[in-house]
């Protein structure tokens, strides 16, 4: 799952100036947030959220991160998994 955070506040075209879009921008300006949480908090339809995220990403305004698997985030894994997961992410970024 990806999470997103705003790098800079955008000037939005008229199609993205509704209250739901502003709620999304407010969330994204504070911390990394996943799509599920953005949908729940904003009340936007999924296709509108995808359009907004695509617009922001296309203009280089989003910091996108892959979140670690749930067991790594919660600390219910072995120390080996906590050590290996960041290396796998690093290798993926270097190869991509």
C-alpha cells in the first residue's frame, strides 16, 4: 500500500476546488496518508481521489512511500524481517 504526503501546496484547477479535495490536501499536508484513510475522511468518490492524486503526482507535488507489511509496522516480527525489509525496499528503488 502506498502513502502520500504533499511536498508543496498546489494551485488547483477549478475541477479540484470542492470541499472534499481541500480535506484531502489538508490531510496530505500534515503527514503520510493512505488512500483508504483519505477516502474515509474526505467523502470523495474513489475515482475523484485517484484523479486528484494523479494530478498532484503529475506535477511533482506528492511524496509517495510504500508502507511496510503490517507485521513489520507493528513489531510482531523477528529482528531478521525488520532488517531485511528496508534492504528490499532499497534494492527495489535502485533497480527501478
